[in-house]
C-alpha cells in the first residue's frame, strides 16, 4: 500500500513514508494524484539530496500540497551523470516531475510550476497568491548574490581564507551593497507586515523561492565569502528562523556540506575533500545575539 | 555602433547583424534593451546552433520583439562542456538570457519567459495572448512524442532501419495513436479558424512552442522512427509551411543533422558519425502531395 509521502533519507536513499492526513491513519484516496519529484543528488553521496535551488523550491511547493492532503508525493534523488538516468530522461535535468497516472513527465520549470499551480487551484490552496510588493522585494536577490559570489571568490582565489568585505575592491563592494540593500527591503516588509510568511501567515510560492535562497546565501556566505546576513535585520532573521521551523523547508533542505560542494563545483574551486569527509550537518539555528533581539522584540516565529 | 540583432551564422559562429526597424536605416534608441540569449551549441560543431527545444522557443519570442523594434537581440552559441562556460555561468544550462544594462542573468525558464512577457506587455506586443483552446490542443504533444520516441527506438534497437509502425507492439501503437489523435485536434482547430497562426494572424508564444516541436517531430520521425506527420492533415501541414516562411522560425532553426544528433545523444544511440560528416542541410519543404492538397484547398500560407 503506497503512502502519501516518501522522501529519501540521508544515507539510505529511500525511506520515510508519511501520511497526508496528519492523523496517523491511512485513508486510501484513489483520486489523489501521485507526484514523483526527481531531484539532483549530492556530488558527495548520490543517496543524499543535492543543493539545486529549483529542486528545493518545487519540493517545498509539493510538500505544501501533500501536507493538506491533496497529493501523494515521492521524492527521488538521481545521479545525473549515470547512463541510466541520461537515457531514461532523454537528457533532461532535475527537477523533473512525473505523474504516472497521466503518463506525464514535466522537465521544464514552467511546466512543473504549471502543474503544481493547476493542482493548487483545483483544491483551493492559496500557494500562488499574487503579491506585487513581495515580488518586487525578492526579485533578483539570488541573481545578485551569484554575481557577488563569483566576483568575491575570484578575488579571493589564492587566499587561504575569504578576505574581509571592507578590504575588497569597489566593484565587489557594489555587489555587496546591492544585496544588503535588498535584504533591508525584505526586513522592512516583514517588519511592516508582522506576518509569519511573506504574504500572510500562510506559506506561498514566494517563501518556497526565498527561504532556500536565504539559507544558501547564509551557508555559502560563511564558508566561502566572509559574508553573513547582517545581524541587524531582526525581522529577516526571524523569517529565517521560521524557515527552520517549517516542515516543507526542513524536509527538502540539503546538508551544509552538500550546499558548499554544490557551489564549489559551480565555481570550479579547488576541491579539498573536506566536505565529503565530514559527517553531514544542517545549520538550522541562528546566531544567539540575533535570537536575543528577536526575543526582546517578542516576534519569535511560533512552532 | 551596435546593431539590433546578431545571430551566429552556421559555420563562423557569429555574424549577420540586422536592423530592427525594417526600413534599412539605423535609428539609435538608447532605451531599447539589449538581450543576449545563450543557446546550446551543436555537438557536431560548437559554432552551429544545437537543437535544444527551449532555446529555439525563446529565440523565436525574442525575434518577435526584435522584429517590431522593441529590443536588440544577440544570440550566442555556447559549448556547455567547456570549463570557461561552466565557471562563467555557475553550472546553469542554456537557454540563458543576459541583460547587461540591468546586470541580470536569467537562467530559469520561468524567469526568461517572465522577462520576455514583461517586455511584450510594456510595448503592447500581443505575444502572450491567452487562448484556452489552443493551450489544451497543444499541451503534452511533445511529451507524448518523447514517450513514443523512447519506446520505438528501444524496440528498434538492433534493427538497421526503423520498423513499420503497423508491425510494432500494442504499447508503441498506443503512443503513436495518442500523438496522431492530438495532431488531428490541431489540424481541426486550424481548419476551423483559418488563421495563419494558432490564435490569429499574429504569432504568439503558442507558435513559438509548437513550431519547433512539430519540426523536430518531423525530422526525427523520418530518420529514427519511420514516422511522419500524417499527410491527410492538410491544415497542420499548411501550418508547418507557415513556420518555414516565418523569419523567427527560420533564423532559430538548427540543421537537420544537428537535430538528429541531439536526439541520438539523448537516446544514447550508436553514433555513426554520419551526421557530423554531412554538409548541414535544413528541410524547410513539405511533401509535394501535401502541397498539392494545400493548393487545391486554396489555403496556402502567404509569404
């Protein structure tokens, strides 16, 4: 008997099956569509989740559908370099969404989102609620971060540790300032709204987009860039804390080591094997000074 | 002085610069955005256009914007296996859209389409006119074709030539029938509407989606599958002829050999080197019997 939700467990490649009805009982619902999401495996261990940003984004959206019982979801990690994968998916790259009942394979991000959008609409799930202000606030943040990442790692190429941002040339500072300005905008928006998520107290696609990106920025920033989300942005950090308390985020989040390796591969950086030797860990805590600020303001993300 | 449109010429990797005002005179317009589209190069020759379906789709959309003078467009072929490319684009795959003025790199199909959509809206170009009927008609056609492609080539694996579809096992016939049924639907729609393109006499995103896919189906069908678009679908063939007379399609269309190689690579088929030894050709004609039918019906696509 198929369960409603299956995801790969780090280390054994398949595993935990959860029930979509949140009550511990299994109710067969033959009409509930089964959606299989193929996500990129980690370069360290093909049974672990890799850090492709779109894979996590769609995983979060699908989790939202599973969570309220409108879909069954199975997530599978795939080694994109294996011949079996290449032949099976005709050269397509993850994320790939398969809906066996409809014999449909969605390989284009527009198609995947279109299918999730359609399901959300059909079941009245407000996952795709439009919000122009949020859209404007978060648009381009990750793109800007990647520009910063490339420039800063290029500048730091022969250094043992990332240099201080204060000591970087103006061009890199410009990249940095643009990101901080945009993070400030998001902090402001959250301060004005006092909502748990960007649009309201419900998670929407915007959160599925922003949460993984903020987390990547944080993990990669620390290890490769000498960068952190500025601690003064209390509302932004509280939002990060919300991510760490959101099942859709936690379930779909790769280990720190897999995130670091992902960007190292992309940047073609010298590969120390450090990540592959470490026991996988997940940073899902925030700096204690920031946590104090959040507590003082009384805005802590509820569980 | 930059020209409005630049595309790679087969063989020399860069070249023809066209003017967006259609009058032979060059008008400087500093506000006109410059959009650079990076498309996958052919596996035969990195200076030739590869057959990635999304690359051609976006190229056609961008051409539509260029054609009426709202954007400058440059198309560049990239060898995705080169270290320079990997590092420069941080692991992203073409199509990639760059807008230097905004320091923006769009690597997600949703983002690329979003940017083109926004520009089309801004300048009142009806490229994204919605049409539910068209959407329903063309949805999933290419996905179904790929299922057929995979099953049929697997079945024909050890044969010298593609087998006849009549002789194929029921499962493959089911795939085939589904495609023919859908092509019939498109033929009917075009017969009912008597329009040049799917929605009206103006090209829309639906045409940018369908035209390359129909052409691929035709080229790959002939060489690898013993399949052709059924000749009785006169309106559908007339639509294919329209593609062959549409600048956006012609400009962005890879050579037959590059299309065949693209699918052979995806299917991991034995590589005869046949394609790479041939002079690149483009099939932009239709069977003469079908052309006679079109002429008899008096529905020929105008130039």
